[in-house]
C-alpha cells in the first residue's frame, strides 16, 4: 500500500519484477538518448520506480496485464495518501508517457491512466521596480549579477549555474550569453545551445566581473562560491544555493510575493508578450522546443491586457 509519513509518500516495495525493471531501464536509456535533460529523466525514473513499480509489485501485476482499471486504482491510492491534484497529475502524466513508449517500443497493449484536471493558477510576476529592489538588496557583485541575469535573460537556474566565462559572446555591436545544454554538467534541458541577447551594459558588468571580480579558481564557471571549500578551491554554485539566495533577497527587499529563480523567467516572458514580441522569438529566448509551452503557461498571464484592449476598442465605437 501507499503510506503517507511526515508529509512524504512512502511506497512499500516487495520483490523485484524483472520484466518491469528491464522495461523501465530501457525507457530511461531511450529518454536519455532522445536528448531529455538528466533532471527530466531522473523525474521519470523516480515516478516509475517509486510509484508505478511499487503499485504493480504489491498487486502482482505484470507489464502485459496492466489495465486502465489498475491505473484508476493507483490514482485513487495517490489521492488517499494525501497527494494534491497537481502531484497526481504530474505522476500520471509521467506514467502515461512511459506507457505510450511501451506500446510503441515493447508491443504492449495501449493503456492510459486518468490525469486529473488542474485549474490554471494566475502566476505572480515581478515588476521592473521589484526586480531593482531585489538587486539592490544583494550585497556582493556576484549576487547582484545573478539577479540581473535571471531577470534580463529568463534562463533557468540550472543554465545560470552552468554559465562559463567563455559564454560571454560579442558579435559586432550585439552582445549575447551562450546557453549550452550540458545535461548532467550544466543543468540545462537537453544538449542544445542558444544565444540569448543581453544589453551592452549587462555584458560590460559580466565581463568586468569575469576578469576582475571573480576569484581565481580551477573552474571556468562564471559564478562560484565566495569562500574556499574543504577542497581548498572555490567551487561552482549549487542550484539550491542560488534558489536560497534569491528567496532570501526577495524577503530582504520587503516583497510579499514568494520570489524564486523561475519567477524571473515567468516575468520576462510575460513582459515580452505584453510588448507584442513575436511568440516564436520568446520561445527561442527561453529555450523551449515548441510554442505549446508558451500557449499553455503564458497565454493566461496576459488576460488583463486582452481585457484592456477590448474595453478600449469598445469605447472607441461608442
């Protein structure tokens, strides 16, 4: 059964169904080969081994015998264990992607589990004034630059962590940050690369920091720890350190909304769309592979703008 303890889902595992583990391992290898990020593959692996495999083990269900009814029972158990609708949707979405692959690659019967509907949340965005307050709350040049890079580029925290000094790019009068998907190493999505435009002012600040403000160390990562680690050297920042620093600066700036690195990404995308930047360009800047994510995540953020435009048009006709 699935137990809830201290707010966490505990799956009681039985023996190892060899066929399930073989198929899951093959799926993980296929997902990695397709270019999915290490973190995404890790998420799939966790859900499949901890939730699906645990359920099938307890109920002695072999891969070829799994039915829609089994998946409905699994979904019900997750709710009974206290998981939120969003969590259950996330679990079932991962399981359904795996089962689709099983039907295509393993010849298993096509079966799909229920994915509960989740109401879209209107996400907070940061104003330019709030971003300035957060940057001003930072004490060190490093932390100020981290805030400004997140705000002006919308890159993921894993991509920021993976930035190297050589990723500052100049092409004539244009300035860019090169974002390289390095899977396990850089924390970006997949293995693709893109150039994200930055202002000359931000480029100058980053270049000056890379040459004179950053401590000398063995790594070429742009942002490193402020103090030497037990290894005796400065080390690349951990993602959790960046997240904690950003959250702390949000509180220090006196903002009531919860500030986290991804909020800068949402805010930039919303601002660009409000300024009528082509969604294709927004997609490219953010590093999405399709417009589906733009439609799904950001279309509702500018509802107030659509309302204002319609009201102005109607007033013009009066």
